[in-house]
């Protein structure tokens, strides 16, 4: 769980620094930490709902991350993979090439059903004394996820 939270921090720190300094290299580093974050979020979700970790989900996710990282590594020399762009108001920002957004969407949306499933299962199996806290956790997952989806839509 500590790895997941550390990678959330690292992703946002690298992404913030990339926007501050308009550095495409830091933006790619934030994407790499985002890839690792998805893996650790799957592990964290499994650890919240059971004592052991199901090996199938992380292995499938690792295979998907590997394909995305290989494609990114092979195309890293493409000059417009991550590029700076001047907006209408004159400010500059960094954008990811829209041809590679499919990897961002896959890496982001793959762990989501696991979170919803595990949270709903915890609510279903919670004793009456803990039912209120379990429902609050499920609402928190939905609110947090929907706000992050809105952020991803702005970013991508």
C-alpha cells in the first residue's frame, strides 16, 4: 500500500514539474510512474479484500504495461511523442500525442473494475456494525474515481 501511495505522489510531482519547466522528459517519467502505479493499485485492492493476492490480475496487467512500455521505448525518438503547445491565450503547456492515448486509457481503466468489485464485496460482507463505514468507503471510491476520470479527460 505504501508503494501505491508513494507512486501517486511521484506521478503528480513529476507531472507538475514537467508542466512547470515544460519538460517532455519529466512528462515521460510521470507516465512511467503512472504505469507502475496501476500495478501497485491492483495489489493494494487485492490486499484490502483478502489475505492473499490473486496472481492472474497483476500478471495480465504487467503484460499490458510491458507492451505499452515497449511501444513507448521504440517510439521515444519520435519528435512529437510529447510536445509543447501554445494555447490561444499565449500560455504554453505539454500534450501527449493523441495516437498514444490508448495506452493511457488501458492502463488507467483496467484496475477500476477490480476496485468497484472489491469495494462492493466488502459492503456486502461487512457486519451490521461496520456497514456504514463500508458504504462510506464505496462512496469514496466512486467519488474519487469519478473526479480522477474528469482529470484524465482534461489531461488526455
